[in-house]
C-alpha cells in the first residue's frame, strides 16, 4: 500500500513538472561538482562536501580550475557565482552563520588577465578593491596596469621632486621628503646608502602603486658625510634616481689658547672641520671668516671679563670664559725656559699642575628625555694639548694650545649612556673623565600604553607546505610582539605574559588577534602566498578587521620572501594603529572632545585612537630642563570624528588622562 502511494506521488510530480515546462532531470539529479585536476603532476580535488551549486561551490571550483590552468572553465564558474552573489567580501554568509572569504570579482580579474583581456580584468579588480580591499587584488591590478602600459607603448620615466635639504646640518633627525610622479604609476621608492640602511637599501612603504606619491623618510645619522641615492621605479621597470649629499656636523669649533706668560695679551685659534666660522668677544660685534681656522690676539684687562663665543656654519656653539680664576691662574703659571745644545735653541715649558678636563655642561647622573645631549667643556694643560677624543670621536689630533674649549652633541639610547672623554698633551700625560646619564622612555611609548591584544593560535588554510607556513606565521607573530606598538596580554597558547601591575593600567578593551596563512601551488612551479591578521574587537560594538599581504613567486624562493611578506603585513597594520598628537578642548560630564594635530594624518573610524602630548621635564636636583615627556591624553574608541575640524567626540568608552583640563 505504501509503495503504491510513493508511485502515485512520483507520477504526480512528473505530471506537474511536465505541464509547467520543466524537466524532471533538473529536480532529481543534483548539480555536478567540478572535476579533479593536476598541478605540476600532482592531483588536486575539490573539498569532499555536498555540492549544492550555490555561489560558494562555484567559487571553489573556479579557484581550483584557475590553479590548474583551465581558464575558460574557471571563468564559467565565476560568472555563475557572481549571478548568485555579486559582492566581494571577507565574510560572505553561506549556510546560515557560516562565513567564507569570497572574492569572485578579484578571481575573475586574475583569469581575464591570463586571457589577456586587460581592460576587463582592470574593471573587475577595481570593483573588487572598492567592495573589499585585498592585497592580492592590488598585486594583480599592478600587473594588469603594467600590461596596459606596454600594450599602449607608454614609456614614461618617473620624476622626483625633493624638498630643499641643507647640505650640512646638526639635527638629530633628518627628513628626506618629496614626491614622485609618473603616468605609468610609481610602484617603488627606495633610498640607498650602505651606512644608513641594512643591505645598502631602505624602501618607503607603498600600499598600492599610484601616479603621484608623497614620501617622507626619517633618518638618524651619526656625524659624517653621506651620499644618498633616491630611486623611483614605475610599473614597467623604468627607474629615475637622484643623489643628495648630506654632511652631519654636531661638534662646535675648538677654541684653543696659545698664550705665553704675558697674560695681558691672550692669543689663540678657532678651528672647525667645516669652512665658515663666526665668532665674537664679550657679546660684541660678530666677525665671520670663510675658513676652517682663524687666529686671534686680544688685549685683556684683568679687571674685565673675557668671554669668547664661536659658531660653525650650522650653528654649533663653543664658548670660552677666559676671565675665570682658573683660566687666569693657568696663563700666569706658564713659564718658558730656553734649552740649547749644539743645535738651535728650543722652548720648553715647566709644568707644576696635571692635565685636566673640566665639564661645563652635561646632565651628569641625570634622567633625561632628550634623544641627544650636549657635552661642553675645556681641556687645560701647561703644555700643548695633542689629542682630545669623546667615545672614539676625534676632536683634536694635533697641537692645539694650552686650553681647548669644545662642544659636542652625542646621541642617547634608551637606558644608561656612558661617555669617556680622553685627552693627551705633548708630555704624554693622559687624563680621562667618564660621564653618564639615563635616557627615559616617554610614558606614552611604554608597554602599559600600547594597544592591548591577545594572540590566538594561527590558522593554516592549506595542507601544502605546512611546515613553511607554520614557520612564516611564527616569525610574523614575533615581529608583531617586537613592534613596540601592541601590548601582548596573552600569547598564542593563552598564557599571560604581562605583570598584574601593568594589566591594571590598561584603559580600553583589548582585541583578539588571529593570524592566518594560505600557500597554494600553481602551474609552472609558482606559489600564491597570503598571510594575514584578523583583529576582533568587542567594544564599543563587535567588529572584525582583517589585514593581509600577498605575493606570487617561484616555490624555490619561498624562504627568501618571508621578510617581504612580514614587512608588508606589519606596515599595513601600523598605519591603522597610529599615535596622534593633540589635546582635549572640551569636557562635559562623561563627554570629551579631542583635537589632533593637522600633520598627523587621520584617525580611522571604529579603531582605537591614541592622543598624546608633550610636557616639559626638569631636574629635581638642578632645576635645569631635561627634555619633554610624552603622556597619554586619551585612549578611546571615537563616538564621532569630524575630519574637517580634526575633532574626535568621546563618550564613556576609553580613557581621558593626564591633566586634560589645563591643556
């Protein structure tokens, strides 16, 4: 009886479908899944899951067919997927609450590229980037643009325009800034100098090629002369270079006193490594010479002060107070004695005091917030001074007189800094003096004020090259920890790696960060490699941000491209987690308005914003200024951002800190 009922149901369905013009075949036979194929003699098959023929299945089949080189079949699957779901998304919804990365327009653009339909490929890639930016789409769009340029026989050359830069400077930090333009799109800007950059090359991060790019590179060179080559490269490989010469001089002129016993006339020299000396006596009229050395003799009244100042061409200053009791006593103690034998007589000098170094200015034993400090002082001797060295930097290397007044700027690293000053005179007397100070890390850059994140175990999205994928992801996590931008609350296995004391200072909710990597083999022994980081925020509302980096290269070069992929991914992330200088300009109950500086870029919506400002610091012991600390004004999720007036409205979520009412 039951069997007869089933037969009747089937006949009824067949009758209805026949009358409606449909075929029973389409109802009872499911869509056919895509076939397995071979990549570099290895068999690859679609996932062993039910094939429903929806946009997810067609997208997977399209990617497999594309990897196997069956471009027409891949294009057919992609067109079907786009008919079903036309929006590229990292979190496309399938089967209820299941999400997958879904980029049909991007993959279609790549297929059209290989089919040499460049204009259509560019349209699809642009559409994908507008809907959901991905580094893979940006990478292949550059290749498409290159083919279009070559197809149209466009052979343009980049143009570099540099902002004026002084030939010689005493600045601790030097900004190389300018612009590069080319209708063939600028794809790379680099700086070359083997003293300033590892492996003789530093690259300016470009997220995607553009026809015009403003660039700015900060350098912190030591003293010396540098020749730097700036190169701009376009998509078709044309390169333009521009050389600039830079001379960094942070040492003031040496003022040497060569006087004899007649203390009413003081003679000496002012010398500097660069041409151009300006000097004056007792704040009088300044004199200028275009030489590296100038001699002087002065009539001096013991009752008046004698004060000499000398500047080099970039403003480094050395001062000599010759009216101090020690200076007058030194000059008076010099007694010439003529010694003679069968040869011509020579003048020697009798000394009743040792070689000495006196320091006029340096924050000795102090905590400072400067990145450099000035060491000023004088070396005194009864016989000519032959050598003066500060931490291997030679300031004097020949006879310079009986007093040598010096000024030298030195760079400070975080923590304790030790400087050794060593002087030698012509009697082979040697004296050394050690100075030290502590460079403090500003509060805003300490761990407790970095953005808090929890690292989750990474996700390996492919079975190929699993060991290499795990190694690359481990290196990527390690670089994120070293960045000094994030505070790692827990490592990838869930262990807390910060102290409870630091944890108490955390002012905003943390993000959970999960890395992922996909390595796919293609024809011709090539690999497609994508690495990414997924940031998941739970406040003020749940949201997810994904950053990625992509590159295609021969599989034998996988290890050589680790650093490129990690650097590109991290640079993308850092651009979103910037610190901004600013101040709180309005307060009312729990509402605050923060304004950031004009030149700091723009905060991103739905991302935490760090506003910092500087405050002057002074020595508790001497009262002298010891630099400026940077403190956190606000760490918050913006309620609203007014980009025109550079205002951020904050309400309740986050932290408003250091003395905001007085700003």
